[in-house]
C-alpha cells in the first residue's frame, strides 16, 4: 500500500497505480503509458450502441486500452468487433480487455491492419483518435502530459490530423449507410463535421454536458 501511495503522490495517474480504470461499469486494464479511458468517451459508446445490433461489423479505431470496444461489445452482445492500434504497449493491453469478449485486436495505423475482406462491409467505426492540438498538450493535467503516450494525445497543429486521415479512409471500408462516430473537442466538432461532410458523409454533432463529451456522427 505504501508503495502504491508513493507512486500516486509522485504524480502517477491512479489508474496506472491500480492497473485499471472504470469505464461504463467495466474494469478496464491500463498499463503505464496507455491512454486512460475517459468518462466522456461513454458518449461514443452510447451513440454507437443505438446504431448496431448482433452480427454487425464494428471497428474501434486507435483503440488504446480497448475500453470503447469492450463497453460496446458488452452493451450489444454478438458484434463482430475489430480494434486497431499503433502502439504495441496499448495493443497488448487491448488484447487482454477484448480477448474474452471475442474482439480481434490488430496492430497498425488506422484501417491499414484490417483484413481486406472487410472493405466495404463495416457497419460502424467508433474512434477516439488523438485530437489535442500539439501546443495544447502542455496545458493538459500532469497525469496526461507526463504519463500518457504522446502518440495517444497529439493530433497535430489543430488537433484534427487524424480526423482528416480517418475521414478520408473510412468511406472505402464502410458499408453503404454505415456510420463513423468520432470524439472531438467541443470547439473542434464543427470543423470535424465539415471534414466528414467533405468526404460525402451526412453529419450531426451530439454533446452530453454531464460527462463533457462531444461526438461527431457521420453516415456514409
Ligand atoms: N482532451 C482529451 C481528453 O483528455 C484528449 C483525448 C484524445 O486526444 N483522444 O479527454
């Protein structure tokens, strides 16, 4: 106990000290460096859950610990869930969180590691991509800026580099009428919506003030 308290006092995120974070009532394992699931990302799960049912093909893009996919797979049993992630440390973590739920975790950049057979057949993509503008990382809480992998936070100059990449690549993978749901900052959301609209998506923005969450929802 003393050892754990010392780590927390030294500034390590509580979730790393304990080894897990609560997300949508699940215990999600988080290893040091892996993005800690945020309560606000529950909005991604809620919006995704109402748009899919058993049998649907779902992709959790840049899945980190796999928290979003794990919650979705728990709330909508029977999904065919794929999760992709670039950071090998996070991949290992996601495999533990998604393994028992039947999810497949693939290592690679965005859609690149997905099997070719999924092209044009994905029903829904859910994505909490890194979206912090590079210069604003310095303003994040110490737990985040000093302990979470930078690759999980840094979204480039305006924070939307990954939103642009995902919006450009998603139409190829989605089935007609398929969904792309992306978490965004409240100020960024209209820009993300424009990016999606520019790739042919019908878009809407939804916010939940209680958990300070905002998502941009696009339909192909
Ligand atoms: N500001 C966001 C958060 O801490 C950053 C999340 C992200 O880049 N995906 O929740």
